[in-house]
């Protein structure tokens, strides 16, 4: 008997896209990443700069921002909670899946998450960047990292490039930043075009 396939329909997608996923399959949530401890700030900043070590004063500036919010960002824990919620929702819909979390600039890296999925026997991955809008330099880079790792491990990879039109996101938007303290401490001083907590390259 051929393996059963599940059809995952992307709600809110303009084309109402549907993906056929063969179990066992996994869901990969991808985000920017943040340093786990203050000791990791320099390595994190260096990774953002493509391996170029940042000046000491810039490292100190970024470290000081993390110190003001308790020494670390809750990004990884929040992402894992989101992953657990995705698995629960898929399970309730009759779509058993495993969840994986991969970061662009900090452990667990996207490639590591894909390798873990392959080691768990996952045959297909549905990758989702947690930034809802598509950008070639952000979401596009996440996708490229996932595709490279999936090809290396022989996994079938499908990507949701944007979900800004999902009705749940639209209805749940708040008019103000959800945590003004985090925004104030992590927002870079060099302009509103940079995302919160992302240092200058």
C-alpha cells in the first residue's frame, strides 16, 4: 500500500495553496535567533556579520541592551511554545507531525534542526519563518538555509514564504508593541528600519 499523504492547506494564502505531505513529516519553525547568555553576544554578533568580528564597543553596546532585559531574550522559549501549539493544532486536525526549531544566527541553527529531523526519520518538512511577511534578505535566507540542509539529508522540503494574510494574524494584531520594555531596550538607535534587537552589520 502506498504511503498515506496529508494535504496541508495554507489558510489566508492568496492562491489557497495546498501541500501534499507524506508522513512521517515535521514542521520547522524558523526565526532570527538571539544569544543564549551574555557570553554568547560576541559570537552571535559575529555570525550576523558573516564571520567578521564586530568592534568591541559595538559588542559592549549590544551586551548592555541584553543586560537591561535580564541578560537574554525569550525568543527561543517563545518559539518552542509556538512549535508545541502547532503540533497540537495539527494533531487535533488529524495531521500527526513533529516540530523543530531552527534559528538563523544562533543555536539551534536551521541546519541543525533539519539534521535532527532527518535523524528522527522525518521524510518531509514544512518550513515556516515566523516573520509573516516575505523578504528576500530575511525569509529568503531562512529558506535557503533550510533547502541546503534538506538536500544534504535527502528530505522533501516545502516552505510557507508568507502568512501575513492569515485571518488569525489579522484579527489578532494589536495596535501597539506587545512589550514596550523589550522594545525600548532592544530597539537599535540607528533608525526605525532596523528590527528590534538586531545590531548593525
